[in-house]
């Protein structure tokens, strides 16, 4: 294991990020209905997923795209997680959302677009809740590290980083997964780091190989988008793995971990 002596661990509902065993976070890009999230939670729990994801406040590039179900969706996610015994992660985009809703999630996700939102990061430092800080899509390692320090130096040490791909000259994929970030940031910051191959590549057929690359380079977790019917998803269907194919992938991840 890389730089083992530097590793800071972050506990989320009894799961330890940074203990040397990758955690699996999966779920839809967005919570779309109560039925959708309950069904996904049930099936994902069965195949051994550790944490359920689901966006409710969605940072969409276009203001005309589906913006998420907001508070209503967050209640569905929270209740589905409780019902099936899965901790949950969801993104908040504003200080108001953090203050009002942080008690409803187990991890607060800060999205790529908000990595530079310093007032928001400072507020996260004042609350007692794990934060997953995604890398800004054009952030250097130093900028990302310093963004984490806005939270940590303000009092909240429970920060997990997430590499979700960066913008490069390449246009064939949604982003470019910077695999170097995984061992490098783990070593330099001591923080646990999760890889989100779904947003990195944007194409479901490449999520699996990138996920293995992340595990091989020491990622402390994976976050993968899954949907029951990706072609009908309200957001990010093209990168979502079909639910019925996901158990097989989870089996492969576990086999890899046993090696
Ligand atoms: C997401 O995880 O749903 C998301 C919007 O990711 P990112 O902030 O990495 O674009
Ligand atoms: Mn998404």
C-alpha cells in the first residue's frame, strides 16, 4: 500500500475510508422517483454496495435540463437508505442546502463545479459530517489540496477526495480520468481518495476498466452510476451501468480485492 503511514481514515456509518479496503458507492445520477430509488437501494444492497448515491440538487450545465427533485428527492433517498440499511451520499450546492439538509445524509458531496466555492467549503468546516470533495475539472493537485484545507482548517477533518476526471484536449470522452491523482494525492495529502470513473469517461462500456485501474492504484473507494433503464434516465444515462448487469461487476471487484 502506498504511503501507508500518512493515511488519514474517515468513518462513515461504521465504514472506514482509508483502511486499505475499497468501499463501493453506487446509485443513480439523480433520484427520479420514490419507486426508482427504493428499487435501486434494494438491489444494490443485495449485491454488496456499501453506500447509496443519488443526486437531488443537480448542478446541470444547462438550466433547461432536469434539475433534480430537490428536498422531495432527498427524503426519498434518506428513507430508502434507512429501509435497506445503506448510508447515503448526495450533493449540496449552497450553504443554505448544507445547513438545512446535512442531517439527512451520511456524506455530503461537493461537486466538481463547487470545488472553488470557498464560502461553501468554509461552512463545511463548521459542521460534523463527512464530506466528499470532488476535484474541480481543471483543478491542479495543489488547488484541490488547498480546497480540502478550507474544510479541514475550519474544524472538519472528515474529508474524502474524489477524482472524477479532468478537462483535457481530448473530446472523445466526457473527461480524462487522471489516474495519477489517486496514488499522488493519497500520498501527498494523507486523505482517503475515491474514484468516480462514470463522470470521468462518460461512456458506460469504459467504466469497468477504469474502475479496476483505480483499484490497482490504491483507490479507497469507487463511485459508480447505476440505473434500472439507462436509456430512460433523466441525467447521465449514457454513462450509467444497467442495474441488472451491476451484480456481476460487484463480484469482479470483490474477486480483485481478494487477490
Ligand atoms: C455527480 O456526481 O452527480 C456529479 C454532478 O459529479 P461532478 O460534480 O463530478 O460533475
Ligand atoms: Mn451524474
